C-alpha cells in the first residue's frame, strides 16, 4: 500500500468517525476529543487532514449534501401533477433521512439549526442541493397555469424565500430541546403543507 492510499484510508476513517459524532450530537456538544477517544484516532492525525472542529464538521456537511443530491438524482420526475411531483420529492427526502440516520442529524445541524459562525460556509456547500430542489420546483410549476401577473421566476423566488423562512422557523425556542427525529418529521410534514398553502392559498373560495 503506497502513501497516497494510506492517506485516503486515514482521512476516510476520520470522516466516518466524525459523521457518527456530529450525527448523534448537536454541533456544540460534539468534540474532537470524543472522536479521538471513541475511535482510537490521535488528535495529531486529525489536524494533519483537518484544520479544526469547524473544518471537520463542514466536511461531514459536504458529504451529507453530496449523498443527498445523488439520492435525489436516482429518480426521474415525469408526472404531470404538481402535488404528486412535490409529494414524490418529499417522500424521497424522508426516505433518505430514514436510511441515513447520521446524515439526517447532520442535515438538522447544518440547515435547521446551523452554528451561527458557519452559516456562510454552509450556504456554499448547500448550492448543489439547493439547485436540485429548485429544479424540481421549477418542473412542478411547469405543470400548472400561473396567474397572469405571476411570472415563473417570481414564483421560483417565492419558493426560495418561503423555504428559507421556513427553515429559520426551526431555530425558534419551540424546537430548541427537540430530538433530531422530531425535527426532521415536523420539517418534512409541515413543508408539504406550506408548499400546498403557497400554491392554493388558505381562503376557501366563495360557493365551494
């Protein structure tokens, strides 16, 4: 085994250990000391590949979103009904969370309750994930007739604003002490409802 292969194995060992650490604790409670003691990894080895805790955490976030994007890309969206397209997307997301427990917790740490000082770095890492979500929204929108005064790009902007405001809601006091599973479940269920409300409104039309 050459040095390049050894380096790859060492780095993957650290990353996999970090995925478990950040995938079972919130960012504040996770530590390099835990990663070292639980996995027989020296702190010197971690610092050889990663600058610090932030750098290692961001690497797990990057891994999470890359896996998530690959998961969403496995499926084709060919339906002609807006609601079925959105439901399929949300079902895929929830399946990913069920199948990847550690990564679902990292998703919570990165998107729903991100460390304040890492928000900008996380936004950059999220770009591919955000892009595929917006493309799914765009495809779904192509299957409905928009009101004359609403252009497609405006509708896409509204989706984006709504999504970011909605994610921010999960930083409120209501969710401070919630476990990861509750956060994910509430997020996905309420996201489906809020997208439906955005599309159809909340007021019942007269005569119906």
